[in-house]
């Protein structure tokens, strides 16, 4: 559970801009496959050697991986930023008197919802998903009962990377693509924690809450403070409910 | 025929601290064997050595061999050991507390039919299907743990400190269930426990380990009739009055006789 | 042996064992080395080496602070740069808005860091490990925004960034201007910091944190007030972070929010991990190592005449090397440089034996 969220939030993806719909699908498919391979690679070479060491080490390792990627991106495309232009930007409909919704504005929420639903179903209902939860809780017991921990870890990372890819591409359609995406990824962390680290259900309400507050801040205070809003919410929520809004309280000894 | 044999096994932690040495145990096929002894004697280490969990604790088998079904399994990792049909029910951390009973069973099984079989063997678990495992009572947790261990249809079942923290009547209930299972599947079981009396009632063979060495081996009836063992591990003495009371406390530090 | 280092087998009393330089000739060796070091460095090294040394010394101050909270008290702190930023901007503000003299600014900057540290510590009373780390991250972000706003405010009020210069540092009447004078000044300050933290580790605080590192619940049941200790740890980290940030601002004559990003926080974490978690010397080794290598990369690029092709990518390459260093150390040397050093010392101490056996004599 933990690893999949860490991975999810810490891997920014950057791409160039396709212009037609067909190309878009192809890029997407390629990135997904590439993402899976990449995720497995990261797991095998960076995370697996560390299995059994302290949590701090693993967190630092993921951060190191983040920097590595950022560095590579910076080196290959220094200072570049681009925009993924989607077709159909002009198609839209009038939702109400003041609100005009373009089709591609709907993309993030729809994609987000679909991904969320898929993850929810996977983790709560499928045997494999339950196994991941088991490993996250007590890996030694899982190992004894024949669950291959390395496979589970690899799968978690692959999922995390793929979701990261999807996230990156979706963000790419909405705003400028640059290394600053990392900031958005970090905001994702706050959502995960506010919702509860082992609760997929919690992600949706948490995300909505934080996003709403962010937008409100932009509207009524200013844009710069809105950057801090997710973190403020995080602090407030964690002080009241240390495991997040929907987290299950038995996290006691997870240091 | 011995399904499992330990031959002069010596285990050391951090390369320097010996936990058990010259330990030789024979676990006959299809029978229940007991490994008894006080705290810190090396019982858990022995089980860890068999199930491959030493590496995570920075320990290793320094000398000796562990033979299972005629094959050496001394340095195999846990995943491999479990594939060979050896299942260990650990002392702590025996169930996934955050998951429900049903999810626990599903997590460790491959087929739904396996889960159904488990429910047939343990109707109590079927009743508790949707309950979160962490909220089960001690005895219920132990049954769930055993059920989970049995799902993979092991040939050798190792149970670590089954009786720990359980009321005497619960202990005997669980042991009865275990005996039933054993007869049903002709399972070989190695029970490690401090509760000598309860375990010796269903075991056929017994070993006593102290300070890392095996100090006694024999059939269960031999152990039950051995004066010293009864005194030290059960509290009975054959002095005046039979059962021990505080009146007989003076004899508590009687020198150990059985190495003579 | 002239270089007989601290050996756990040679103490004859508790006092000796917990002394700063336990029984040995280490004390003399250390002082000798120190004298040689101090005397030679400023005069023998080139300007760039000296500036690296100076920057390393500043880093050491920050690193030992982080070591107290993350290494000793084992509370993950991902927001160390926030403490530095607080120190930096409070100092800048103190100067421009209140016109305070430097000798007053430095303590105030440090104390403001300490206060932020204290605030950071509060979540530690409720949260552990990863969750706690994220709250420190959260604070980092919030402080980041706050400082950004403040920076903009100061800039509009008092001029553009380049004009936000702090005056030369005047200590005891001496203006610290040249690299050499900075070196001595920083040596003193960082030396005192290291000494302070080292003493902490030998004190009740050190013993308390050692217990907490092992099993917090047990430590609490033994009567250690875990909450207070954690708060103290964070406060101390904040203090040194603030001091580090303040000095850095004076050193570079200005403060800019980009110097206190998440990357910097992680850099400090990397310092103590690479150097060795939990030991004061680890913070020192790590600080010097990380600062040194980052600088080295830049040097290699410029000296190697690759400025044209790689110039604009310098930042990326530095980050790359940094990330790789972290990864290598995390996988291969989790105990850090201090760990390696301890192993080396141990090897020589015990030679020709390989280890001290604790096997009981068999009956």
C-alpha cells in the first residue's frame, strides 16, 4: 500500500506534444507499456535491494529516484516546457448561464474517476489486491503463507508508475509540462494522506476537498497561498485524525 | 520414517552468538512431535532454522543439516520452504489483522475451493467470515492461523507457542481440533510450546531443549512419567503429597539429574 | 600505538567511557590534527577550495541539527530547509525592517528557527515515521510560500533582489570579508555546534534518544518523557537550521527562496545518511562529502572545458550525480561513511581476531 502510493506520487513524466487523436492513443499505449517496464526496473534495481531496511532508507531512495529522473529530464530537455495539444479543444457545451464546459476540461475528472474506481475494485475485491494488502500489513506472515513478496512489490510499483504516467499525461493536457510537475505530484501526497494511506476510498473525498479549498483560495486570497493549501489541510486533518479521514487505525507500529 | 530431521544443528546470531547447538531432532511422519522447554531455550530459533527465517534476523546455520523428506533444506529461503510443503504458524503476527477472516483465507489461497474446504473444517470460522481478524479472540485467531497454514495442504505443520495467551480450556479446544485435523490428513506436526502438559497429551514424541541443547528425548509417555520433567515443567513432584504445593517449595531447586 | 583510538575495552569507569575522547591518546592526536588543519588550510588551498570549505562548514551546522532530530531521535524531518529559510528571511527582515546589527541578527535568526522547530515537533506527538515526514514536508511547503511572499514584499519595499544585500558581518569589531576570515569564523561556529551536539549525545538526552530509537513504547514506560524529548529534538534541529540559514545568508550576502527548496532538505538528509545516521561525526563527514562532490562536478565541467556543451545542463548533472550518490550509499553502505570508518577501526583494533565472540563457555 505504502509503496504504491510513494511511487505514485514521486514519478513525474514528461513528454512532447502529439496533435492528433490517433497519435495520442499510440503515445498513451507506448507510455503505459514503457511505464510498466520502467516501474519493474525501478523496483528491481532500486527498491528490492533495500527490502528489510528502515523506512527512512526507502523514502530516501524514492526521493533519490525522483531526483535522478528530474536530472535526466533536465539534461535531455533543459529548460523546456511544452503543451500537449488535444484535438477537440473547441468542442464544448453550455452547462449554465455562466459556465461553459469544454470537452477536454472533463478529461481529468473522468480519467481520475475511472482510475480511482479501477484501483478500488482491484484492491478491495480481487485476490491479488487482497494479497497486496496482506503484504503491506505483515510481509513476514505473507512470505510464510507462500505469497511471493517480490512479485507483489513489483506489481505495486508497476501500478504506481502506470498511474503516474496517466496522471502526467492528463496534467499535460491541462497545463504546461515542465519539471514543475513534481510540485503537483507532491500535492498528490497530501491527498493520499488526508484520505488515509491504506484507504483508496478516502482518496476521492480527500481530493475533492483539497481541490475545492485550493480553488477557493485562488479566488478569494491569492494564487501563491493556494500552493500551501493542500499542506495546511494535511496538517489540520492529521492532527485531528492521525490516520487520515478514512484510514484504519491499526497503523500503530508502522514506524 | 522421519519426515524431518535435524542433525547436530548449530545456529548463531550475528556470526558470534550461538543460540542452539548440537540439536538433533527426528520428527516421524504422520505423528505429532513436541518440542518443549523454558523461555529462551532456542525453540523459536529451531523453528526459524527449519522454515528459513534466519536470514532476516542476521542469523545462520553454522553447522549441521536439516533434512526434509530426504532432501537438504538447510539454507532455503522461506518462500522455497513453504513450497515444499512446510507450513509454520508463528507465535506472533499470525493473522492479517486489518483484513476480514474471509480476506485472510483468500489472500493465502489460490482457489476458492480451498477457502470453502477451510470453512468445512472450521465451521467456527465460517460464522466469523466477515469479521475483521484483528478483533477475534485469541482462540479464534489461532484457529484462523492454523486454517491459513493448512490451505496450502502442507505435509509438515510447525506450530510455535500455540498455547501462549490462551485460557486452558481454549488451549485444549484448539489442540483437539488440531488432533482431529492430523488424523484426517495424516499430517506430521511439530509443536513447540511451554505448556508441556497440554501438548504432551496429544503428542506421541517429545524433546526438551534448554539453553540451546536438547536435554531429553523420548516418547510422550516417557516424558509424562519422568519425575524431573514433571517437576520442572508441570509442577508435580513425587515427594510427599504428590501434587506440588507451596509447602514443598524447598525442593524447587533440586539439581537436574538427567545428564548423569 | 600512536594512533590507538577509542577502544570500548580500555575504559575502567563510566566516566571514562562516556568521555569525549575515551581512554587513549586520541585527545592529543585530535588536537594535533586540528592545529595542523587550521593552520594550513587557508594558506595552502586555492580560492575555490576555500570557498567549498566554507560552504561545507555552514552545511555542517545544518547537518548536525538534522542529525539530532532524524539521526538521534529518529523523527523523519523532510523540511529542514524550512528552518534554514526561516533563519535566512528573518535575518533579512531584521536587517531591512528593523535595522538591527549582525551580532543581534544571528541569534534572532537561530531562535526563530528554533521556534519553527518547536512547531514542527508538535505533529510528532501524534504521528510516526512516514506520516510525520510528510507533515514536515507540509511545513516546508507552507513556510516556502510564506517566505516567498515575504521575499517579494521586501523586494518591492527595498529594491530588487540584487540590492537585498546584507552588510559585511562584523564580529567583535572584525569585519569578516575574505575567505580566510570566513573560514576561521565558520570553523569556530561549526566547531561549537558539533561540540554541543556531541555533548548532547553523551548526556541524558543522548541516552533518552538512544532508548527511543530502539523501542519508543518501552522508553516511555521507563519514564522517559518521549513527548518532551521529541520537541526538544525538533527545537534543536530548528535552532541549528536557523543558524545555518542565517550564516548562509550573510555568506552569500542575500537570501533567495530557491536556495531553500525541498531538494535542499533532501540534500541535508542525504548528508546525514551518507555520513552515517545517528552519529555526530556522520553529519560532519556527510556535509563535507556532499558539498564537496557537488562542487567537484561543477569544477570538472568548467575545468574540463565542457562549459559549452554541458554548461546549461550543469544543474541537471549535479542533481544526477547527487542522486546516484544517494542511491549507491543507500544500497551499499547504509551505515554511511561513519559506519565504514568504524569497521576499519574495528578491524585494526581487534586484529588478528575477526570479532569478539559472545558464545557461552559450554558446560
